[in-house]
């Protein structure tokens, strides 16, 4: 085999591998080791609020994705109970809130500077280009 044939064969193999990897990224099902997205209320949050500190420990909006990260896990590491929606989360307690529907879900939240937090639940990306773009975005933003 001459050098030109070896070069072409090598290039063809590299192209085939790139195409296979792209097809996998676009079509393979999404999987997550855990479907929980953890947000922790740190110790001293209530004390800081009572002293007028308006810094936010939680974002205004959390985004969850059905089938990937669709369970909000709130951990109260503070020394006082915290409210999230209608639920009282005691000190040291975890609260899991699973979501089964896409949409915007507002909640009252005593740990939040504004007193409210919105959970945005989005559908998992469809197979094909949307899933490929989501995987690329996730890869580049980690």
C-alpha cells in the first residue's frame, strides 16, 4: 500500500468516527446519574435576612429539564425552618419536589431575597439537531 492510499484511508476513518460520534450525540437518549438538582440554604441565611442583607442565595429562576434534571432538591442547612411554597423545611431537612409537567412554576420562598422563586421546567430536547445542540451547549458550559 502506498502512502497516498494510507493517508486517504486514515482520513476516511477519522471522518467516519466523527460522523458516528455526531450521530450518537444527536440520537442517543439523554441520561442523568441523578435527576436531582440540589440547592442548599446555607447556615445563617435567616440571620442575614433579619439584618437587612438582600444578597440572594438562590437565583430568581431555576431551570429543570423533564427526564434529565426534573427533581428540585432543597436542603435547609440553616438553623431555622424555611418555607418553600406550602412546605415547611425544617433545619437539616431535605425536600424533594419532582416535576412531571413543563411550565413556569412560581413559589413563595423565605430563603429568597425577593420572597419568591420561579421554577421553569422545560421539555427534554428532541432527537436530532436540538439534542446535538443541547449536548454541545452542556459540554461547553461545564
